[in-house]
């Protein structure tokens, strides 16, 4: 056990040495280390008071100053998190997964807060929404980018934005929808040279034609969930995806596992068909339609639009569809273990600073689990009709 804890400490020292240059002076560097140590500590609520206590400090003033007023760039830290995860987890068939999560808040002062649907709460709540990008590789997954969603109720009130520290440049861009924020994060990731073969996302992104076009223009393969009313172009007009899937013969359905879950293998029946092309596809690429049907409830069907090289197999497509849940696992782990949602800040910069530090803490755990299980264990102990669709 002592050796495992020692290995964890050595790993933490190495990770912090990678990012230490982001914090320009000795004092913020010391507070950064204390903050990260607190985020990884077995404390119930990782707010300033408890983080200060975990760091052996009587008052939280130093940590609050570190988050709110000291000079360092959360974006520079984000770049280090991304490169750290890529170096450790990236692979040619890695999957980029955008999604949002809610942070329930009180009052009206927190940047971007309003009454809006929060998937975390499962209802409309007074909350902030963060849009994130996860990287899912063969050996692990972690969050690598983040953006705070700013709704119209804020963009139209520049004084309110100024009070919350939202940059004027961001306000001048207007309301950026979640797919537009995801595009910006994916673009940054690709420009940074991160190796990834796919993008997977839920229907909030899949139903957005501009998002699909953005990926196709970059030859970025995708498996995107779409709503049941989504239409695609067949040889005789636009048709709903459920109509096309309803035409699938019995032999088109194949029982396949899309990967392990908390209750064992996630087994579903899948049907997969090639959609007709109309001369608008890059050479060697196809668009396909995937349907996932519950074994227990055949009426429960999910639909996916896909874009990829024509050499891709059914097993690859199914695996990418299953990889979308990686970001949900990241959210849960980052919140439960690293305090992603435990912050008590209101302004723009402190939000990005806390969130990025929590992402680094989670990335450290994810990479350690993938590359040095003993060190991770040490941390744990310390805390039919005619159609051009062709079924495959």
C-alpha cells in the first residue's frame, strides 16, 4: 500500500511539473498545487473553505484570491490538460464527445445563469450550462475542453455581462448555441494535432445540420444520435428515419455489444444501412443510418446519422455509438471525485479556472488508472418499399 501511495505522489509531482509554468510566480504556483491537492482529497464539499482546510490553511482568503484575482490563464492550463490526455490516451480510433452538463445555482449573479433545462437535475432549474469535450480512447477517457454557455438573457444586457466579467468580445459574438461551442472546441483540438478518428454526440448536436456539415468539411467521421422526426434524403424525397428503419427486413437486425456498462455488456439489436449519395460526398466516404433497438423493449429505438469511410465495419460503428456515454462517465467522476460542480464563484474567469483545475485533477486520475493501476489504487485508498437504402 505504501508503495502504491508513493507512486501516486510521484505521478502527481510529474503532472504538476508539466503545468507549473502556467502560474507565473511562486505564490500562485503554491496555491495551484494546494488547490489540486484539495480537489483530489477525500473531502465532502470541495469549496474554498474545505479546500483550504485540506491544504492546512486556516482561512480560504488565499485560495479565493488565487481563483479570482491572481494572474494566470485558464486557457493555457486547458491546453496542457489536452496535451497531457492526448499523449496518454490518444489512438487513431479515439472519439471526441461533446455534451453539456448543468450546474444548479441560486440567485442571478453567476455568469450565464438563468432558468433553463438542466440534464443534471432532469428539469428546468436556475442553473449554468457548461459545454464540454471529452476524449475517449481505448484505455481511458477524460475531459479536454470546456465553454460556458451564455444565453440571450445575458447577451442582451451588456451591463450585467460586465458585472459578471464576461468579455466584451464574447458578448459581441452573440448567442453561441451548444453545437457552435462544440465546433470551436473540436477545431481547437484538431489544430493542436490531437489524434482522433471520430466524433460521437447526442441528438442536440446530431439534429444540427451545420454541425454535421462542419465535421464533413473536415473529413471527420461521426456517429450522431438524431430524433425520431429527423428526415434524410432518399431517392424519392425526404423521409423520416423511423420510416426507413421500419422498412428493415428481420435479417437486417444484428445483436451486438456496444461495450461494457455498470451492469455488464450493453447488448442491443442494431440495423445499419447505407444512404444514397447525390454527388456531395468526398471520395471514399458514405453516409449511413444506424438504429439501436432495446432487446427488452423492441419499441425503444434510437437513431444515428453517420459519416465515415466506406471501409468501416458494423462493429466499429457500434463501438463509436457506445463511446458517447464516455462523457457521462467523465461528468460523474469529475463531479464526485474532483469537485467539478462544487465551486462558489460567480464571475467568468473564476468559473473557467475552477472548472479547468477540476478537469486536470480528473485527467490525472484517468491517465493514472490507464497507465499505472497500482498508483490509482493508492489514490483510491487514500480517497420493404423501394428505396436506395442498402441494408448491411
